[in-house]
């Protein structure tokens, strides 16, 4: 089940990367206009990437069993404790 989940997330990431690399129209205008357009497109792609990552994260955790979730939570807590002692 873990392998299937990892493969699913990997495929989702590939799809999101390919969908964002579509054709873009050429940017024309003054320097300020170009900067504004680039910032606008960057914001749009960032929003889509964030949404896709959130969806993949949610899907991953929905696929996990209750015992796996508990185990991961305990390991995370143990790692935090260990890091506090070291630093």
C-alpha cells in the first residue's frame, strides 16, 4: 500500500509539472508592464502548485491507516525531542 501511495503522489507531481509548462503568450510592453505581468503569472503558478501539493498531501494522509498515522506522529515527536536535546 505504501508503494502504491508513493507512486500516486509521484504521478500527481508529474502531471502538475507538465500542466504548468503549457504554451505562454509573448510578453510585450514597457519594463514596468513586463514586471507586473511576470509577477502576476508567477503568483498564478505558485497558487496552482500550492493547491496541487495540498491535494497530494491530503490524499496521502487519507490513504494511510490509523496505526501508520500514530506511528508517524510518535516518530516525529521523538525526532523533535532528540533535536531539542542536541541543540
